C-alpha cells in the first residue's frame, strides 16, 4: 500500500516510520527544506504526563479575561486572535465544566503515558540519542496558596496511575540540588520520577534518516501543500507546488494547518493555533543548570536539560497564525529562570523560538479514520505532541493497516469534540 503522510514534523515522521517498517510505501511531505522545522523544532523538551490537565477547566474563561490585564500572563488572549480562535472558543467553553475537564484530562494522560512508554521503546529499538534524560520532573510552586489551589489536579492524575510523590521544599532541593541557593523561592510541589526530557527535533531527524535507510521511507522536502484533491468519496491526490502525490491512503499530520486543508472536503476540525515561546541557553561554564526537569507552576515556566543546553519554555498565546516573536516576549521566562537558577546558563546569548501548537477544545488529539474513507487523522496534540506522539502515531498506523490499536481510542475519534 502507498501511503502519503502530510506533514514532516515529529508526528508525521513517526507515523511514516511505523508504516514503512510494516513494509508499506510511505511518503512524507514537508513544506520546509528540513524536517521538524516548526512546532517540533525547539519545543519545551519535557516528557511530562504530569501536565495532562486540560486547558478547558471550570476557571478557564476567568483566566483568559484576566490575561488582558496582566503584564506577564502564562496564557494570553489577543483580541486579534483571528477567526480560527473565535470559531473554536465556543466548543472550548462548552468543555469548561468539571465533568468534561476530568474526562479530557484522563484522556490526555492516557495518551501521554502510552506515548512516553512507546518513545522509550523506539529509542531502545533504534538506538537514537535525543540528548535528553529520564531523571524525572519536579512540579514546583512558589506559594502555599497556589499549591493548595492546584493540588487537586495532581491528585486526579495520581489516582489514575501516575507515579507522583509529594515533595516538600527540602525534598525538592534533595532531588534537584541546583534549587538549593534559591530554596526560599519555592514551598514544595510534586515529583514524577518516571518522566524525563529529550530533543524532539533531533529525534525526528535521526528517525527519518534511519527509516529511509532501513525501511525505504521517502521524504519530500520543499513540497508545499496547495490543496487536497478529492471529495467525500475519497482523496485522489495531494497537490503541491512540486506536483501531485497520489496514494492508496493519506494521513493528515499538519498540526495547526490541518483544518484549512480539509475544510474544502467538508471536514471540520476543531483545532486552534496557540503560540508557544521557548529559549535555549548554553550551560557550558555554568554550574547551576538543573538535571531534573522542572516546571514552575505559578508562571508555567518549564526547564529541560538537553546535554549542554537548557531549554526554557513559557507562555501560551492565542494570536492566530502569527508565529513571530520579540525579545520582550521572553521577559517573564527569563525572570523566573534567574530567580530559580541564577547560574543556569548563558542568559545573555539566548536562542529564541516561537511556534504554533494545534489545540483542540478539550485537549485530546483527534486520531484515526475520518468520514472520508482513505483519509486518516493524527492531529490536535497541543503542547503534548512530544510526549504522546509515539503512541498516537503507532495507533494511527495500526488503523491505516486495518488493525485495532493498543491505545484506548475512547474520546479520540473525529467528532468526539
């Protein structure tokens, strides 16, 4: 079977790998001149099932409105967020109740825990070193009030299988000694010893090389998708500026661009782009960078150690398809970094990045068959694609091949959101 995979980020490449490993003729189309050049390029780096909480919580509307009045909000809504947001926000608000929040959070956690297991299996199978570690993640809080307010979210995850330890201030310092000099900045938190970090871009590109060499995966770079030719009866070809690519089956893995590609075919994907900001700083010559992953929960700033680099990420912004950034956008990230890890890296020579993440109203991805018989979906991973992508891609590849996936698909199908 010839399968055309639309999108050469982490999700598309892993999907292509599983299909090619099965013996299928898999072709990955990527519009950039390199793989993993957008959402997967410089993501947060953490593999964090402990951050499975759905954004669609009972207090989400208040959080969005407050962001208009805060200087450095963790989640910002711009009034010029575009039609993609305003068409998405009503389904999002319908999910902002306790029962939907609980169900969506557990669906995301299911995908993330399976994804972490599958990623580690892929690392072992391929021998790929993505520069990360399995040192766990600390979720730390700055005030007793914030810890008490949010503790219930982690109780829900722990009650459903996430390995999680309550960590006092002293226990946090014991787990990550570089917090010691600034221990008064935190009150405690939670430790997830089974979590870790890694470089999604590095993993994606090395997997593509291995898949091409060992399994015949074909990568077409610089193939900008103009439209999908077909109808409700089936896709006939993907039309690019480099010609048409036809196959027996097609897998959509184009992140935030996905809704626009399938709308002419009559499909409605409730996906909105959310911009995320990250910065990488060199740790060479600095002694204060954490080895354990850390997420500071009051401002939602994440720290991932990737070899000689410290990846720091924070803030999500609904601003349409604007992926631009200014150094001023990172002021809150750097403030928290200097407060917790003043000797963490070369903060004076940062490598900035911003990208768009494909967010569904409730948080779970949209996977598997679509109403169009030969079009399959692997979209809507939000900020969790690195953690869950190996499991969702294996599941979608199984479905393309006509098999029942190991991943529990409850709540993950087209139309479930």
